C-alpha cells in the first residue's frame, strides 16, 4: 500500500492539498472511453488539481463521464457528444489535453504498424485543439508517439499556433517500467529507483541509461534492456489480441498530467522524461527527442542534456537516433501529403 502510494508520487500524495480558486484547471481527455481513457479519467477525477474534467470520444464519453462523475471529489465532469461542436466544447479553455485516441497493437505488430490508422485520428484531433485550445499543453499518448508528436507539431505550425514548449509525447511509462524492472532485480523499492530513459517510445529508440543510476552494473544486462525496450510487447502478447498496456499507461499519463499541473501552479524542480521539440540532436536533423525536462508555468522550461553515458549506451543511442529520424520524418511528411479537411 505505502509502496504503491509512493510509486504514484503525484496525485495520491497531493490529495492532502486542495486547489485554490486561482488554480482552476480544465483537463480534457480525447479518447476517454478507451482502454487507457477510462482509467485515466478515473485517476484525473481523483486529482484535486483538476477542477474541470472534459471527456470526449467517438463513442460513450457521456456514459464514462456519468460514471466517473459519481466519485465524491469536487471536480466537475462533462462528457461530450461526438460532434465537431462537442469536440470544440471539450477543448475550449483546457489547460491540459491528453490524447489516447487511436487503435492499439495486436501481437506481431510494431507501433509503426498503427501509423496508417492513428496518424489521421491524431491529425484531426490536433486541428480541433489548434482551433479551440491553442494555448493548452498537448500530451500525446497515441502511438506511434515518435511520429504522432511531429504530426501535432505540423498541424499547429500550419494553424500558426505552434508553441514547442507545450507539446509533449508521453514516454513516462518507459521510466515507470524501468524503475519497476530494476527494483525486481535489486530487491529495492521502485520509488527509490530513478532510471533515466531517453530517445523515443518504441523498440530500440527507448534507451535506458543505467550508468547514470545507482546501479551502473546493469549497463550490460541484456535481459533487462530488452524488457525496458520491449515492455510494451510483453503486455500486447499477454493480452493476446485484446490490446496493449492500458492500466499502467493510465497511471503514467496521470502522473505526467499531475507534474505539469504542479509546475504550472508554481512548484519548482518538477522534472519528467518526455518526447519534445528538442535542441539536443537538431544538428543531426532530429527535431524531437525524449529526455529529462524541467516543467514550469510555460510548459517545458528546460530540456536537460543527456549527460555522460557509457560506450555501450552510446551504441544504443546511435541506433535510436537513426530510427527516430525516420519516424519523425514520416509524421512530418504525412501532414504535408495529407492535410485533411478544414474544420
Ligand atoms: N505512449 C504510450 O506509452 C502508450 C501509448 N498507447 C497507445 O494509446 C492508444 C490508445 O490505446 P487504448 O486506449 O488501449 O485503445 P482503445 O482502442 O481501447 O481506445 C482508444 C479510444 O480512442 C477512441 N477514438 C478513436 N478515434 C477517435 C477520435 N477520432 N476521436 C476521439 N476518440 C477516438 C476509441 O473510440 C476508443 O475509445 C493506442 O494508440 C496505443 O498504442 C498505449 C500504451 C502506452
Ligand atoms: O506497446 C504498445 O503498443 C503500447 C505502448 O506504447 C506501451 O505499452 O509502451
């Protein structure tokens, strides 16, 4: 119980505090009726920093909202109809928009195999967000994150409202997994394991930096590396055709949203890993990269450098950068070639 509380070091611990009137925060979930969307909505309802919870999906958002709204916390919950005006109303005035809308993997698929379906879903939701919530923090969960984040950026650029500090690919699950897997090996509490994971969010683009942890001996542990890079596949296989990680992802998404709200409300030193528009490898033509990012009232305040790494980790990073470049270019090209309908 206590370990679980500490592991979810955001929402549960902050229940002791209540949001003040000045800290009204509308949080919108697009894809709220899905495997991730439902438990994510539940966790956001439990978070006192969220004062207005807006749920949108192409199906059943009003039903999920009715259910979640009975939970006895103060926030208002609204479910919106799957219409353009419903989507616009869900987004209007949002401070944080989480996007888990899209299809999940089945066994044998890579995240990139989801591109054809999810690219247009994310593009169209991004258009709606650019129109109705241009200043919101946009948290992209839909896969492939390495490509869907650049898609959102391109849509916002075309709409003339792109703010690189407010667009985030949610890679929190990679560090959640890494700390858990390390704790299983070391017999430690995962809350004490801070494992930095950089790069992107699929296969070899996920690069854990054990040399920077308190267990540099884990750098050569091939089984652990495989679990961190392919942890998503473990869940896809175990669910056997019924989807991918939903519950752990909901926790990871809620943690990231909580960190953003905390930082927006003035808490200093809030650092999360996330896939952002990043200067770190722009000289190699790589516009987005996941690393530790300090959050603040303006979103991504400071992108922390990768720092000193082991030679073996450098080899992993080189493989990551080569894949990442292609994934990003694919997202950018998609929007150029498929601009979609005007709203
Ligand atoms: N970033 C990460 O670490 C992770 C990302 N994911 C990704 O999250 C996405 C969602 O996964 P699940 O929730 O398991 O899938 P799901 O199929 O259970 O739910 C997706 C929801 O999106 C809705 N949806 C589809 N098109 C929509 C649209 N145009 N507007 C609004 N809602 C729409 C569906 O109706 C459905 O309720 C997948 O792409 C999955 O790969 C999953 C786990 C971790
Ligand atoms: O593996 C998947 O398809 C879902 C995902 O991104 C993860 O669990 O990390």
